[in-house]
């Protein structure tokens, strides 16, 4: 069976036509596209965008399996940082700490730093600083206060002082 040729100009023209329709015409188009009336509360803009997405989906294909899984997890209420933010092998993380530049390369079985492979970024952060650190946070992959799991509340005496870090992140550089 021959594969259908898709003319991007035709798809763009069809989407441009959708943009020009009024709300009643969009509702009628929704019915013919999805086989049902559009849900109440959808704005003209949302109806048009969903119809345009369906046109593109039919022409070019839908989301891949990983994207569908991600959307399903988000719909179940998981937060994006709970979804196991990953960096691909070959990514290079650069962090300057106390005037020294540290370069970590993501490899298939962990993280390479100074010719040694570590299973986690936290181990490298501890080796660099001499103290326990959240590795992704140390290397700028997670913002301060962003956690994967709720942390227990720690109470301290009123006269105890909090220490502050003067550590700065130089960011993340991706190669690959």
C-alpha cells in the first residue's frame, strides 16, 4: 500500500481557514471532526486549536508513546519534577565551586567526574564540597526549594543561626 503524500501547504491552508471561522461554524466543524458537540465552556480559541491539532494529527501522526505517558501522569496530578527529570547520556554539566570549574559528563551508567563514574550527582556534589548536597540542585537541574518528595519539618532552637551558602551555579551546558 502506497504511503499518502502530505502537502504542508494544504494543511496550513486548512488551519488558516479554521482561524477565520466564527464560533458557530467552529462548533459545527467540531461536530463533524469529533462526532459530538463541543463541551460547554470551551472558548472559540480552544475549539479552533483543538480542531487544528486534530488536522495536524491526522496528517502527520499523533504524540509518541512517551509523550502520552507524560501527559497521563500529569493528568493524574503528578508534578513535573516528580516525573524523573532525566538528562541524556553525553550531556555535560558545568559547575564552578570556590573558583574551580567542575565538568561532569552524563554516561549510560551514571555520571563521569575526574575519570570516575558515580551513580548519582549527589555523590559528586559531596566529593566537591565535603558536605551532603542534593546533586541535581547543586548542578542547577533543580531550583532551590524544588524537591522530589516532601521533606520532614525540622525545628531548631530559637537562638540557632542558619548558615547561608554563597555557592553560585554556572548553569547547564548540553552537548550531544
